[in-house]
C-alpha cells in the first residue's frame, strides 16, 4: 500500500513507519506540524531508522500525491486539515488521533461523504475484545453494578481522558437506563450517585496505555484490564485498517467494522 503519514515525526508516526516498512508497504509522503524543525529531513532519519527517501513536509496536499491512504496520528487540532486534504485528493483516511472536538468530528464525517474514513481511539485488537467483554458483562450484571474507568498513560500524552477511556465509558453508559459520565472528582462530592460512570486519568513515566474498567457490586467486583506494552500493536492495527479500507467505498468505519 502507498501510504502518507500525517504526524510522521511523532511517537506513533515512528511506530507506523517501522511497521509499514517491515510489511513491505511504501511510504510516499510524511507530514509534520508547520514550522517543525524536521521539515526537509528524511523521515527515516528523523525516526532513527534507515533513510527512506521521503522528506518531511508541511504541505499536506503535495505529501498526499501518489498515496492510496493517509494514516494520521497527530493532534486533535490538525485533524480537520488532514480530513479535508484526503477528501480533496480522493484517498482513504485512517485516523487514530484522539481528543477530537465537534469541529474535527464534523470534518471526518464530511470527508466520509467522499472517501472511506476509519477513525478508532484504539487500534489494538485487545481493546476491541475488551469492549465486547464489557458489553456482555453489562448485560449480565444488570443495573446494580457501579462502573468506573481508570486509564494510565505516559506523561507526554496531550489529551485526557484517553479516547479509549471515553469510548469504554460510553459503551457502559449505552447499557444503562440512565447514566452520567463524570471526568475526575474533587471536594465534598457526597455519596456516589448510582447513575454515575467515573473516568479517571493517571499520567507519568513511559506507560504506553493501560485501561481498567471496574464493575463494582456488593460483595464482589470485576476488573477488566487491558495493557498495551508497545506502540506496535496500534501501528499494526492501523496498517490492517489501511489495507482493509481500500476495498471499501466512501463512508465512516470503526476498526470493528473492518475486522473479519
Ligand atoms: P506525538 O506528540 O508523539 O506526535 C504527534 C505528532 O503530530 C508530532 O510529530 C507533531 O509534529 C504532529 N503534528 C502536530 N500538529 C500537526 C499538524 N498540524 N500537521 C501535521 N502534523 C502535526 O503523539 P503520539 O503519542 O504519536 O500520539 C498522536 C495521537 O495519536 C494522539 O492523539 C494520541 O492520543 C493518539 N494515539 C492513538 C492510538 C490509537 O490506537 N488510536 C494509539 C496511540 C496514540
């Protein structure tokens, strides 16, 4: 697959670059933030792997020339631009960027009216399965169990809570007659209302991404935990999505839509 990388100089950009080359895909474009010090340098060198003959650029349109798909792991404020550029170029977009505001969400929907768009807050297969397990647990446990989500990430993460934690909380909320998701707690909060679903974020060190859903009952509890131990799992998932989506027409897809 001919791939352009948006957010090419970042942590995930590096993971996708390495995994893509190992799988024999071709990197044809690499885009970084305007003003980035790495503009003009070979993206392989920037990521401390072998040079690949593709210079980091600021201009999205020219970086997408010749690409079949653009893979985006950047920043929320950059997503609208890449979605518009993918639509204009008529190529598929695979985005894993989190913390999106309603404007960026709208831009993904607008692009999906023209090209295939995959967005997932977590490209690991383990999180997909955890989400399915949670759906099942919510059905079996009924309304009486309290649900809380705790996520842990490295100190460099830009957004909180993680997109995955939001997604897990929304999944739990959808199984409830009444639910209110709350992000963190402080002060004299009083007794926990039964309809609350708390989401808490821990930051520090080099943690790639841990998520635990607590299902707290009287006399027993379940703790459903997923731990990502390297970024390669997300890169592999994004590459799987990039290949799978090429067989699809315009529209918005999740990772679950593409899994066999
Ligand atoms: P990072 O800070 O290491 O990298 C972000 C990159 O985006 C930087 O290289 C930066 O130069 C680039 N960027 C910023 N603004 C840009 C712009 N306007 N145009 C082009 N590039 C721009 O962050 P990271 O750890 O690689 O994570 C990136 C995103 O991916 C975050 O939103 C993170 O939450 C998300 N993420 C998603 C998954 C998943 O599976 N969906 C997994 C890990 C991380």
